[in-house]
C-alpha cells in the first residue's frame, strides 16, 4: 500500500508551497470567505494566484529596467 493511501493524502500534498501558492493562501486567509461555495473559493484562489504571479513578473521587469536602463 502506498504512503499516500496509508496517510489519506494525495500525491504531492506534502510538498512545500511555492511563493505564489503561499502568498495566495495568506491573502485568502485574510478575506471573508464565509458563505462562499467551494467552487467560488477555488475560483477566487485561481484569480488571486494569477494576479500574484503577474505582479511578480511586473516587479521583476521593473527591477531589470532599473538596473539596465535603455540607452537614450
């Protein structure tokens, strides 16, 4: 019997979160989710996760441009 079945977990469930997942969960913990269906929570998770990834990419580009400004 696999460890996943023994521990009643799904494969990958015990893997550490990446920075996007961790920040998404942290953000959602601070939100009012009472009365939301599981489907609404999943939709909200995906929306927030995408926004966080987009902001990381934006911040990376801002830093890159600051360090390597385009020649005039």
